[in-house]
């Protein structure tokens, strides 16, 4: 049975496709990193037309052959200009305190959360998913957070939750940056529709259905029939009583007015003298003649359509005064339907708060929230949220919640971590926090903000409150605040105690290293990297230490380790800093351009110099390129699988042509491959804003939808673009989106047709290489290996280096194992030290060579999970169960991964440890509740647990 199980494990792992359907193979050079799935290669323009000429130019004038060595001809004074603040100093380095929640045992946390979600009543699920959002916020994959946010909106019951969650979903796409869009535009589905969110009720099945916006214009009731004949006041003959206001008399029907509320019924039919009078004086009751006539009309028709908003506001006040609940609801709903923009919202919000009009306030809040982050810069808006009195006013009308202030504070922290507004919003968040996880998050985030403001005493207090609420990681903040206040030994003892009391994790040793010196400090940093190789601070510290010892080569090598799989502006800055010290201005300029692509407003050298200024200083020291040089460099960088180099070239090209949408698109796809989704989405939005044609704009909007998890909307945009103009990018987008699922024979044939249509359209060679590569992948799935090989060879002819991997797969399927191995070796040689290439080559050699390749893959990119799974499976095959579990646990401690969890659950099951197997299944299902294999295993092991009891 064990042998059969091991066979199945290896078969399953080998069947995993490392070339996703219609997705580029994610391969990286030394300067790059391996990301999650992405839209892969992008761009377009004149590249295809000039590529043959560029190749001729390269043969005659290789780029760099005519350049001088900058460091040999530049005066020493240049170093003072480029490094006015000196070299980095190790003692000034410290890791940032994370603002999100972090846990000692993340797997147990998400397993417990999954159990609670499954058991909680349906009306409470939205709150549970909000807690899951807070936990997933700290993960590197934003898709998990967005998926959970959609689940929270799907299960929302009340209007308040719906408007906040819908606005948050919109904000995640940053549609505020899209030119020509309105904050109240509808996406076409109930989940984000501004009208659907104003309807209370639990309807999880319908949130993804098309909404009614196309049939009912905003601000109109569905029943728009004329009631002019009924709107006139009651005729003298029909009325049986009158209300007198000043010299005017409003004729009414007593029973109709009495039906408005209990007070009116008591007044008109009770023992009061008004019940016996035909004329009732009503002058001093706060309503005008026009208002009372409107009350009379409403008492007969139950309609408000024809009245001026001023009159309806008067009716709203009247309904509160006389407890006319139905009239109030009608006024509330009608006024809410009139709120269309910021001007309306600012006009109506005070009336809504004053009159306790729930829907009206909701409609106004919805506008403010959908206008974020721009509305955060409006004093009129912020005064509605920031103070305690403002929160209490919102609470009185049912619109102050942890959800609301969590959303607002997250945006405030992104906009300006140190601002007073951020502090005030977080203070309101703490006031709204009731559950343990809410207090942990609110207290910890307020501690982080206070720490950034250098208010260390207050920061320590908030961190201590977060720790007392159960957030262990907040002890890092307590220790750091103590250290800043001069209590270094106290900080050391605190973290030392933390390591003793809990299972050690990487961030604990990283923090303790700040309070140590010498060998003890370096040992803690080594342990931190061993436990969690994704922590960047240890690499940065070691690199600067090497630099201080004048070991510049070792410094570059050390910082390259982290940049090789996890690109970040601070690490690129440090490498650029070191390269400037070496006199390698070309390399430094490359890194600065790349980091400015990630963060355009980045401040270098501890926040003292803008990155753009450093580009200006470095540019005269390197050779300038013309358009032909730029395209040739881009092709060369792309061919050598150097994504950071490609980013730098695109940044240079955009400096000369900032409105080039195709370059922005290319930039976004490079960033996606580097797993920098936030920056990628910004570039994609800029591509959309600078598009010069309707069909091009639709394609970019389609990618925006696709990359934020909306596949159907992406397909709709692609189809609309194709109907407008048959272009490469429209066909490619449609094929890509369709292939993002298991394809049957008919679907595969359709995707093939779409890719062939794309290849018939004009595009540059790089982009066509990607289409050919993806077409080859689909042919392989259809077992058309010769056609696949032709595609890969054609892609290689136009320098699409990643096609080596696809061709190797074809050789493997043809039982040409040696040829497959050699093909992957070519990719490794062209892409230099490349993690994914080593990983894939391991499939085409014997076990010992495979172990060597996978060890290299892990060294280059510890985030890749296949090597851990392979090694664990080998250990299980050798009956080393505990070692196999340890191998998987080592990776899971710093990267919660569905496949790793599923495999460890299966191992626990085979060992008879059903409790552990259940826990791992629950954790995996928290990451993906629809994973079929895990669901099957979960049901099986739960039965085993029941039998044991």
C-alpha cells in the first residue's frame, strides 16, 4: 500500500505543469525573482519591424563595445556627488515592523479559522471572512485577500457592510486612477453595484448575477407611471378635516392621516379634542404649507416622486417628529436614490445624520468610500470620520463599525503612515474593536504608526495592549520601542524570553540580532535566514558588513541572493549603493530605474535623495541609447531572461516617451512575473489611460479585470475589443482567460484558433514568441507533439528563450530524455543561474542528479515548493517518514502553500496521524476551499478520527 501511495505521489508531482496553459514560463536571471502566475510577456509596437535591422546593427556594433569604463575616467569628486551621504552603515540598518498580523504557528491559525467558518451561522460568515482578510493581508499573494474580500461581500447582510465591502473591492482595482471613469459607475454585477448594495438582505447566490442598472437609471424608481391625477390636494368635497398653517388650509382625509402613525391615530381618533374638530391648527409644528400638502398626497398615494428634495427633507423631519415610520422609510429611500456624486453626498450627509436616516447616510458614505483615496484629502469628508464625536454620530445611525474604520485606516496608512488623520482613524478603529482579533490588529497597527512617528512611549503602550490581546508578534514592537528609549538589555531579555517560550521562527531571531553584537549577532541572522529565507534584513546586514570590511564582491553576492527571488525597492537600492561605490554606474542605474518602476517616488539614501535625481546624476556617466539601441537591449535582456534589466530598459524608454501605452503594458507584465502585483497594476492602469484607441483600452481593462480575479469580465472586454478591431492583444487575452481552467478537446481547439488568429495580427517579435510558446503548450495538452515542437522552435528563432522548456517537455513525452535534459541545460546556460530551469531539468535525469538540480533550485529560490515536495516524497519512499514531514514543515514555516499542506496531510494519513492530517487539510482548505483532492482526503481522515473515538 505504501509503495502504491509513493507511486501516486510521484505521478501527481510529475503531472503538475510548470508551463501553465497560455502562461509564460516564469524564468529568471540572477537579477530577477520567481513570482506567482502572471499575464507574462507583454508589449508591442515597432519591435517586429526593426528587429532584423537591430540584429545587423548588433553584429557590427555590439552594445557596450564602444563604451568607456566610467570608473576609469571619472574624477573622484563624482563619488562625492553620487554618494553625498556616504556608504551604508550596518549599525543604522533595522527591519521594519510589519503592520499586518503575524503568527508563531500560522498553519494552526488558518486551520482553526477554517473550522470556525464552517461551523458559524450563515449570517455571521461575512464577519468571519473579514477576519480571514486580516490574516491573508500579510501574505505575499494578494489574490487570497481579494478572494476572501469577495466572500465577505457575498455573505454580507446589512447595507452598511455591503457598501463598505463593495467600495473596498473597487479600491483594490484602484479604479480611481482610471481616466474617464466615475466612482459610481457600475461593474455590471450585484457584488459591486452601487444600487444593489443599498438593498438589505442575505442573498449570497445572486451577488455575481447581472444587476438591474441597465434597465433602471439611477435615481429612478422602477415604477415610473404618472400619478399626476392623484397628486393634487384632496378636493373640498372629499376631505373630512383640515390642517391650518397660517392663513392656509390643507384639506385631508382623516383616516389617511391617522394611518401614518400611532400619534396621529391617537390625536385624530382618541380622546383628544382634535378628534372632534374639523379644522386643526398646525402652525407651530415645524412644517410648511408645501410640506403638509406633500404629507396629504403621500397619505393617499404613498408616492414621493414628484416632490422637490427640499420638500422630502422636510417630510423626513416631519416623519421623525410624528413617528411616521413608513413615511420616513420612503423619504430615506428616495433621498438615498438621489445621491450620485460628492456634491450630493456632502449636501445630504448632515441631514441624514440629523434625522437618523440610515439609507441616506449609507448612500452618502458609499460615495465617500468609492471616491477613496481622493476623498481622504477633503477636510469636509474627514471630519465625518476622524473624531470620537464623529464616530458616535455615525454609530447612532448604524454606520460606525470595525469594518468601516479598518478600510479607512488601511488606506490612510498607505497614503501617509505618520499623518494625524491616520492616528485618529486608528484610534476610532480601536474604539470599534470588540473581538480579540480586532483588538490585536487595531492596537498593533496604532503601535506601528506611533513607532514611525517616533512616539516610542505611546508605541510601546499600544504594542503591549496588542500582546495582551493575544498578538505575540507585537512583542517585537515592545522590544523595539524599549530599545529606542535606551533600554537595550530589556529589549534583548524580552525577545530572548520569546524565543524560549514559543516555537522559534525567523522574525524572532532577526529581532534578537538587533540587540546583540559580533558573532552572536551574525549567528542569529544566520538562524533567521535558515528558518525564513524570505526575510530581507539578514541579507542586507551581511552585505553591508562585507562592504564595511571592503569585501565588495561578497557584498554584491549576498544581496543578489535575496534579489534573485524576492525583488524589493530597499534591496535594489542597497545593491545600487554598492555598485556606485564600485564605480559600476551602468549596473547602479539599472537598479535605480528598476526600483523607480516599483515605487516611482522612492527616496534614496535613508530618504534624503529622490530616485529620479540619482538617475539624473548617473545618466551622464553611461552611454545614452537611441531607439534602436533600446529595442536591441530589450530583446537581449528578454532573451537572457533578465527581468530587472528589461524593467530598466523599459523605464529608460518611457522617460523619452511617457505616453507609450504598449511600453506600460510590457512593464506591467514584467512586474507580474516578478510578483510585484501592486506596481504591475499601476503600470497597467497607466497603459489603459494612455491608450490611443478604443480596442486597445478594452484590452487593458480586460487585463485589469483578469489580474484582480474577474475572469468573465476579462473575457467580455476581450470579445468587445475583437468586435471593435481584430488585434493580437485582444485574441491573446481571450485565449489566456479561456485557458485558465481545465480544457476539454473542444475548448482546446478554440484556444488554438484564437492563438493562431493572434499570430496573424501585427505585433512585435517578443510578444509573438510568447503566443507561439503558449500555442505549443496547448498542442502538448492535445498530444500534438510535432506541432508543439514547431511552435517552440519558431519561438526560439525569434529569441524567446523560455521556449527551451516547452521543447524539453516535448522531447520528454517522446521518450527522448537525454534531449530533454540537454534542452533545459541550454536554458540554464542562457539564463545563467535559474531556479525554475534547474527545477524542470530535474525531471529529466536520475535521482542523484535530480537532487543536485533541486538543491540548486532551492538555493536560488527557496520559495519554489516543488523541490521540497520531491525531497519529501523521496524520503517517504525510503521509509524516513519523520524526515519527510520535517522537509515539508521547513518550507511551510515561511510559505503556507496548498500543495505542501496537501502532501503533508497525505503523509500524516499514511502514518496514522489523523489529527495532524485533519489540521493540514483544514489549513489547505482555508487557502482554497474548493480544492477537490484535499476535500476528498479531509472527508476520509475525519471518518478515521471518528472511528478512533
